């Protein structure tokens, strides 16, 4: 029977496979076991060195603080992020070394902070805002993926809190006029809540209502998230007798706090929802919320701060984010957020503040395994 083109192609590829199999067997038989072992070991090294094995990306971001005198070069830090699958990074000011190291890594979304000390001049002048943008953001737009600019870090409520909204407004108008995909927001803490337990009783302080509510209503016009720092560690450390550790580090499986129809098995969800309830009491409903910071120190406060406890809390936060599940009040809205922080920073106040890092800055080795 005459051979068709399809049959010839199939037979030729079969011959190719058989020939290669023969060559492979010949290679194995012609060399010693040690030589064969070293050959395959070198292949494995090549695979890892050239990035043929990839790390699964996490939806969790990392805060990249710089308050240390022993921190590794930013280029090494970016390589670390790439190696552990981090695709979101928050920096507290437009640091040129860090932003230059991020050039070309557009797979990493960057949140850049406006320094608190810069708010006063920026709030007083739109021209100052344009100059700030031209100096600190414009040079990086082509090859750095700047996703957020945050105006101030935990300055609401406080003496410079009223300066936040004017700067946010000017920056929002600027990025809109340029049609840039950059969101403008601010970072606040749970200190804005005068009451948080149970979560449905969440309520802002009078100063927070005065300073934060106008910001929230401004953000709601474009559904831009408010960024909130949430640390279950601090209430636990204040009252470890009445707050169980398993509840604080999201290890409990059972409902610990029943709030009407909503049940809470972990403190993080309770704190998150308390802030949602407080916003609703000010007429702000459905506004997205991003966790700008959360974490647990691995040392500095005795048995409350061990690497195991820190790994448990942070690991459970990663699982929460990566699961795509929300909180009891917003079950269908996934939690989005950043862990604090990448490194232990030795220029922060002594104690727990120096021990929130996931990595030792000197050798870049993990304090505990997380990613």
C-alpha cells in the first residue's frame, strides 16, 4: 500500500523518537553513573538559574520600608520580590533608588506615598502639586507600574489631617487630565474608630468624622479604595487575658464573636468590618477598602512575639487574601492588602517596631518561612 504524506510524517517522527531514545540509552551506557549524575545536576542548576521554574504569584503585597542602615541594595530587593512571586509593593515616599530599581518590572504594581512633611506646601498650591508630580512620578511613568499614590500616612485624625483632601483633589485632577491609570487615596489607621466592638457598633471619633468623612465621600465618587492599617497584634498585646491568641492570629475555627447574624472567628475580620460599619454610619456604603498594612512582630514583647506566632498570623492573612473570600459583612468582596514589612528595620524604635520584617536585611534570609 502506498504511504501517504500523513503516514510518512507520523512514521518519520516515530523514527526520530526511536533514534533519540537509542542515543539517550547509548549516552547512559557509555558513561559512569557519577558522570551521568553530574550531567543531570548541571541541567537542574541551569533550569533554576535561567528562570525556567517560576514561583506562583501571591495576591498579597509587601511594604518596603527603608528605616535601616543595613538594608540590601534595592535591585537585590526587587529580585527577592520576583523570586517569591510578589506583584504589589508599597513604598512610603518616592525614593529614587527604589523607583529606578523598579524600572522595567511592570509586572509589579507600585504604591508610592507622599511624605507627611510635604503635605503643607502641596495643600497650599496646585502648582506645587504639579511640580511634585513632575519630579517624583513623571520620570518613571514609562517603565514603572505606579498604581497608587497615597497622600499622607496615618495623619487622619490629627493636626495635619485637613491637608490631605486638598492634595488628593489636586492629584486626582492631574492624573485624570493626563488619563493616567493611577488611583489617589490616603492611608489611615484604626485610631479613627471611637468604638469597634462588636463590629456593628463601629463608629468614628468626632475628629475622624470631621477630617475623614469628606475624604471617604470624595473617594466614593470614583469608587477609589480607602487604605487602612489593621493590626490585631496591638489590641491583643493590650489585653491578652480577654483576647485569645487563636482569635487574634486567625487560628480559631469556631465563632468567637457573634454580632447579630454575623459570626467572627478571627479579629482581623472583626476589625475590618468595624471600619465598614463606621463608614456606613457616615453615609458611605460600598466603598472598597484595601489593607495597607498588617503584620505581627517576631520578637520584642516576650512570648507574644515569636517567629512561630508571626508566621501563623501572616500565613493566615496570605491564605485569606489568596482564597478570594471576603469578611462576614462583605462575603463576596475579596480582601486585598499588604503585609508589613519586608525587612526588620533597625532605625525604628527599639522593641517590636524593629521586628515586623519577614527577612533579615543583612543576609536576606527569612526570619521564618512564609513564601
